[in-house]
């Protein structure tokens, strides 16, 4: 009887772990890749008057990984900064 509960618990725990891994992947992809890239891309395009980054807004996959990381993190820092400033003002 104990083995049955252990097997059932193990199976349920594996399913929950799989769901959590999927949610983690989706949160990372949507939060960092999509939102961070979009905000960072517009920021760098505005600052460099259209020269950087050379990739289009939809070409994130063809961008070098380090350049994409810098653009995405810049976008997230801008988003967090704007939220903090607006939260302190309002």
C-alpha cells in the first residue's frame, strides 16, 4: 500500500514539475525575449537614429546572442525604471 502511494506521489510530482518547467519557459520567453527585446530595440533605434541594431524588430533569432542579451536586458531595465518612477509619482 505504501509503495502505491509513493508511486502515485512520484507520478503526480513529475507531472507538476513538467507543468512548472513549461510555465517557466513561457515566462522567460514572453517576459525577456519578447518584451525586453521590443523595448530595448526601440530604445537603441531611437538613440542611434536607426543604425543599431541592424536587425529588424522581428529578427531577434538572427541576432548574435550577446547583442540580443544586451538589448533584452536594457529593455527590461527601462521597463522596471519606468514602473518605479511612475509608482513613486502616483
